[in-house]
C-alpha cells in the first residue's frame, strides 16, 4: 500500500514529482478563507512561511533539498475563472518553496491525450489521481502503480509541460 498523505508521498520521492491540474475550479474547504480574503482585499497570501502555506512549503523544500524536481502544470480555460485568477496570484508561494509551474491555455491542449483526472506522479512509480465532485469538492484519491498508467500520465504531463508557459511569463486573460 503506497503512502497516502502528502508528507509521506514526498518523503519517499527520490528524483521527481509532477502534477497536472486540469480543472477550472476546485472547492477545497481549506481554500475558502484565503479566497475570500483575496477577493475582499485584492491581496493574495504569497508568503511560503505563512500559517496557511507553511506545511506545504516545508514538504516541498525538504523534497527539493534532497534533489527531487517538483513540477506543476495547469491547463486553464480562457478567459480564466475567478478561481484561476486566485491560483495565479498565489503561485509565487509555490515557486518560493521550490516548485516549477507552467500554464497551458486549454485551446492549446485540444490535441493532447490526457487522463480523466488530475494527478501527481512520484518517481515514475506511483500515480495519485485526484478525484473531485462535479462542483470541485475533493473526494478520495486513487493510487495506481501499473506501468501503462504511469506512462500515460507521464506522457500527458510532458506534452503539457513542453507547451506550457512558465508562470513568470503567463498573463491572465
């Protein structure tokens, strides 16, 4: 049985962790307050050491310090949703923790073969598929270790990554 919490998944990673996000909205309850503050003030929490980010930042920094490359690619519809605007605004915290992030407009992904769910691939050996309700509420993830599933996800990720725009260059539309 693979580890199922983020700290353990990243602690076991030795060389890579890649993440593909394909939804235009996620409804994770932990994001409700940060989104509301951003909407009310126009200020996003980009401090990787803030209370909200500290746990994630520690996990990513520890992995990167061990030589793990952490890459995240996001396929987004344009014009973007309010949620995607918020994601873009907070991404500097991901970068400060050590992630590399690229964005791909959905119109540039129409000819790519993509799995049906968001995923993380750890060390080319384990896929964690994120599962969400239609409204974006997180459900129980699925884990796969079959080589053909890993290959499908890695090929999809690399095709998105190669077309993606680095965060520093991506402009919200």
